[in-house]
């Protein structure tokens, strides 16, 4: 059974940090590109950060460059999003995604991140 389970979200003050985790099971994680998306109320889902399966190519939204870092641990089947210097506009539900040219695209259920004083 395919599962992507995000965790690590919560309430944090502006300027704070959070690390999101996405634990993946049910398929060969190392063959998939992984990414983080977010969706704020009333807005479309947007790409935050992406990493190829071999970790050689990274892509970040301009709004998070220099503040967020995507990493993956193939041995643990987990992808992470380290978020520093958080701003109120980072408030959203964050989703992880795994994609492969030859297989369906998989999404997690999302984890809420709220940045507020």
C-alpha cells in the first residue's frame, strides 16, 4: 500500500523554524523525484521545493530561496523540508509529492504550518 505521511507542522512565531518530514512506503522511493507543495486558503497549490531522485538537481520557489532546504534520505525513505526564517505568508498546508515518469504520481495528506505571533 502506497503511503506518504507528512509530519512536523504546527504553530510557530515569525522568524522561527520547522522541519517537515514525509515518510514514504509502498514503492521504491529512490526511483522517484520528490517535492514539497503548499496551499494557502483561497489560493492554488504551489511548488515550494523539488529534488530529483539522485539529488543532483534542486528547485525552489523564489519566495523561499535561502530560507527552505529540501533533503532526502533514501535509506529511511523520507524527504524533509527544513524551513527557517518563517514568515506569516508561509502559512499553508504543506504536501509532499513523489513522481516518476513510469508510475502514478503520489501525494501525501498534508500538514498544516501556521506562522503567527
